[in-house]
């Protein structure tokens, strides 16, 4: 067992804005927090290029750079960042919680769960290369980059409708692409989308390919473009496959290329909560349900939650950071009282 069953005061699971903010506050409070960051630390901001809406960076900052700064700040005050994946947890014994990783076993008096959520992607060729370079999963984060440009949104639920409507504040045209013949969003959201003259819909259609400019195909960036200032020129067009139903019921498929400056994938998110199933209270989508009287408390005393793992609606880094602070203050109060 790690350190002969050394018990820590606070362990934070997750290393996005929520977890690292909690770590900064906890370290400054002399709680000597352990951050189980995973082997891919930093959360969703690690896949984001320019972040322009995080306070304190008037010129914007690259997502990975912001996360590295937060890690350095947490370590400066004494937080210990451990790059191991949590495999299972045992919260059954009060003030003696057990957390197993792929390498070690840890014991702690309190826990902050900040494992976040991951966007569902289309999983087609070149998608990973184009994330942050024309392909995004967050209109609120990236919409302002597309002023007077043509964009597309993939999805048919309320989230897709909200993304499309939000993008009309910036884009000259928004194409809403849905693979089915009917949207699954609420009627009021569908009506708002159909009434917006900037939004065009493509039903029975799905994105099957991305095309990009030569500089990215060659694996490089345009000369002098170290900060990817022109990253949204990377995506040039998308390939759409449309299911055509004939009167006799037979189906045929038509493919076409559509020029767009950006594509927003809005087919849902997956909270990273599989290891907490049956332990923490989860909703139907898998998000941790906070207590009714406090947004960072869970159904288990001494276990707190912060960030996107309990936020299916807003999913913003600044809110996650704020919840990380709240969760740490609640954890500190819990430890003091006990």
C-alpha cells in the first residue's frame, strides 16, 4: 500500500479547472491536497486553442497553456499532482475513504470529485486534427471567432438548437444537420430555430468527412502562425451524406461537399462517472446529483463535487473553477467540524 496506508486530509479526483482551483485553495489552506490528475491531465481545455473568455487574459490564452499555469500555481503552494488513473473508490467508511488507481491505493478523510465530462464526437477521419481548428463542441466558447462566417451544427436535441441560435449572434449562416427526419428537441426550441432566417436545416443527413487546407495536411502550420491565429481557416468544407427516400420506400444516398468555416458537434456529453455508479447519486444521464441545499455536496458526507461532472447545462471553465473553490471551502469546513 502506498506510504504504509498514509491518510490524507483531502484528495481531489480530476485536473481540469474545477479540480485545480480546488487544489490551489486547499494548498493555501495547508490541507496538503493530493490531485489524482489522470494520465491525460487538464480536462477539455487541453483540446482548446484560444481561450478568450477566462478572466485575467485580455489577449486570450491557449487552453493547454492555461492548464499548465493552473498546475504550476497549485504546485507552488504545495499541492501534489499525481498522474495516475483512478480505477475504483470505496466511500463506505466515514472519514476513511479509499481510492485505488492503476498503480497505488490512497486513503483520505475527504474527497472532491472533479472528473468533468467529455463531448461526444462524430469519430470520423481528421476530426481529432481539426478540434480547435474549425471543429468545436462549444458554441459559447468559440462562437465569437465566427463573425460573419458560415458554420454548421450537428445534432437534433435542445443542445443543438441552443448552439445554433447562439451562433446566429455571430455567423452569417448556420446550417443545422440532423441524421433523422424529425428533431428530438422540445417544440419551443424547434419553433425558434425554424423561425430564424439565419438557420437552414438539413434533415436525414450526416457529416461523413472533413476537408482541410494543405498546410494541415502536411502536418504543419502556416509560417509565422505559432499561436494558430488563423486556425479557423483550417477547416475548408464538410462532406454530407443525405438519405433520399423514394416514393416506393427504397433508399438512396447522395453525397455533397459544403463549404463552412466551422462545425459545432452538439450530440451530447458523457460525464466521467462510471467509477461512482452505485456509490454517488447520479441522474439518468450519469451526472452527479448535488444535494438540494448545496451545489457541491453529494449524498455522502465528506465527498464533494465540482465542475462539469455535475453540470449538464453550462459547461464553462469559469463556472467549474468557481465550483472548485466552493467545494474546497465546504471540504475545509467539514474537516474543521469533524
